[in-house]
């Protein structure tokens, strides 16, 4: 579900610059209003919508004073685990854009840390996916083996019941054979 949401978000983000219609090539809303809206959405924990607002400024307003903030916030929100639209690859892209374009020496360490943490999270999520797949596979094998064990246990019980029945019949036949043998020897 997250992959689908991220793919839809990425497709929407790619279309945003071309969605001007008859209004012209630029958005009539100034970038500072988009940042204010994004900040408000983020405070209300509406991370997907906030991400889209920051992304809009990051894509449409390069060279503006708001662009560095939008780029960094876009990267941070795409790496935020509370964001339903979390996407480590997109976050890494925007961290790289910020690091290569805006990060001064003081910020470079911070952005490098965020980018490193984002990469570590991406790797851990991959490990988690692999472990989950392994667990699911083992669980399926376990269920199959439990089912086989249950079927074999039932078959053993059936065979034990059949053996007990056959043993009982064998005892009766032995008793009959002994009686017949006694009757022949008595005559």
C-alpha cells in the first residue's frame, strides 16, 4: 500500500510543474504561502499534504529564498516514518539536492547525518522485508508440516484402532482354535 501511495505521489509530483492550464507557467500563489501552508499541515501531522506543498515549492521555485527550506523539508518529510508517503529513495534524492546545492559547512554535517540515517533506515527496511519473507516462508512450511503431522497422527490412530480390532479378532480365533483342539483331543 505504501509503495502504491509513494508511486502515486511521485507521479503527481512529476505532473505538478505541467499543471498550469490556462493560468500560465507559474503558480499564482507565491512560494512563501505554500511554505506557510506546508508548515501548518505539518504541525497538524498531515504529512502527505505537507510533503506535496514542500515538493511543489522545491520543484517550481528554484532560485527563490524559499527553495532551500522546501528542498530540506521535502527530504525530511519523505524520510519521516510517520508520513504515509514515506519514500527513502525520494528522500535520498532531495537530501542530495540540498547537500550539493545549499549545505554550508555547518549544515553539511547535519544533512550528512540525516542522509546517512535515511540510508540506514532504507537498509533496515530491506532487511526487515527479507526477514518477513523468510518468516512467512518458514511459517508456511511449519503450517504444512503441522498439517502433515496431524494427518499422520490420525492415520496412526486409525492403524492402532485397526490393530486393536485385528488383535481382538486374532484372540477370538485363537480361543476358538483352542476349544476345537480340546474337543478333538477329548473325543
